[in-house]
C-alpha cells in the first residue's frame, strides 16, 4: 500500500513539472519504483505459495542486503530460501552477488530446474554456486586492491628524487646522467609511462596490470634502475636504459626493448658500465643488487616450490597467486581450470595472461582449453 501511494504521489507531481528534464527524471524514478514493486511481488508470491510464515517480514529482511538496481535479486533470494530455509546464509551470500551484478561482472543469476545459472554456467547444487560467487568476489576484489596498491605507488613515485646525481655531490652533474631507483612496480610504471623523459616505453616491468617486475624479482633477484642519458637525443635508443643488476649478473634493455642487446654496446654490459663510469657514475656503489626483504623471504618459503593442490592455490590471496605464477610454476590442471572459469573477469584474465606469458610449455590439457580443442 505504501509503495502504491508513493507511485500516485509521483504521478500527481508529474502533472506540474514543466521542464522536460524534470519529467524525464520523474519517469525514471517511477520506472524504478514500478520494477522494484514487481520484483517484490514475485518474491512474495514464491514465499506465500510455499506457505512461508510472515513472508512480508522476510522480504523486508532480504531488502537489507539486495542493493541491486530495482532489487532484482529478491525473487532469487525467495527461491533460495525455499530450498534452504537459512536466512543467515542467504544474507551472507547475496551482498556479494549484489556487488557483482551492480559492477556488471555477472547478470542476475537464475534458478532453473537444473540448478543455479549464470550466463552459460549451470551449478547443480547450492554449494558449488556459492563457491563460484565467493571465488569470483575474491578474484575481483584482489585485482582491484592490487591495481589500487600499484596506483598508490605510482602516485608516490611521481615525486621520487633520482638516486644520481647525489645530493651534495655537484660533480655528479657533469656527466648528464640521471638514475632512478626502480625498486617497486609503481615506480617502474611511472617511469615507463613517461615520468622521466615524457615518452612512453614498452618495458614489460612497467606495464599496468602486469606482474613481470615481481616475476623477475622472484626468479633472479632482479634490482632495476632507470638510466636517463641526457647526452642523447630523443630518438637515440640509449636515451633511457633499464639496468638490471640480477644475482647472476647485469642485464640491459634500451628503449627498443630488446633485453640483452642494446645500441652501440650490444650484449657487452661491462662496456656500457664503463661508459657510465666515464661520465662520473660510481656504478659499483650506486647500481647494486639488493637482497630480499623479510617479506620476500616469507614469500619464498610459501611460494617458492611448486604446489599443484587446488585447495592450497584457492586459499592464496590474489597477490600471492600472481606472485606464485610469476615465479614460473606450472599450474596443475585443476588450478588452471579453476582460473579459466573466471576468464571473463579482469582479475582472472590477468592471472591467465600472466601464466601464458611466462613462455613455458603449457601441459597439453591446458593448451587444448586455451585453443578450444
């Protein structure tokens, strides 16, 4: 009755609206109210048909967690309640569904004779349906959090001073060499995106959404430095060089992005280092390999060895899953299939892309899934 009175009020007021924009807004408000009322009536019918006590109170309870547009989830919540009669379980699951629907990651799930359906996926039982929802929520949130964390680091890196020339050393200015520390992903994204020279580069360690930086750090203790050579013009490949002091030696990449073979010096990293020294750069003091932090040591203990157990992998955080894959571990078939079901989500796609881009020979069963065979 209350919703009907509100609808009449809006219709009455619309007669006095002159501005076309106001009329359009009122119509949209009325449409939302009507559709919300319809979904509520559908849910109420499901509950009353199944002889549920005090269905109106139950619907009001459901409304507190259904934040989707027009509360489109109410009928599904009613159907789920009929099957399970557990209000707390429903109120625990549906906030996640609401957020996934609102963000466009999934359509409104449907309850059919075969089970719960999301697009072309059918879950024959409630447990597998809830597991899928919670896993998708975790991957989406993990990707969003990691992206935000990297963005925060990138913002901080904007004001990061170079490590060379050194403060209090005016002689360092004479060689026109400026060196920046690439000690985290955010800095590398900033520098690669034009934060040093104003030009954008294709260095893989500085691409948003990728995890090559972490993979190189984990597998060979890479320690990156960006070297801006002001003696070079903007078309010279040596204008910006990524200097990687790994635990096994030095690897160089110029702006043409061919690691191990740079302009003028080819694969002779020692010759390039001698060139820097001729410009006044104390390379042995500045461009050093950095030991692992306590956090990296803990990651090594947890993620350093291959583990194909599905439950173990699912219990890792999104960031840990990315670090694990970045270390070059082959996924077990069940782990791969677990990620494959989330390929439509940015987070799931990023992990799959990272896995494929490691360049290792993927097991035949996984390759067939990728190629659709």
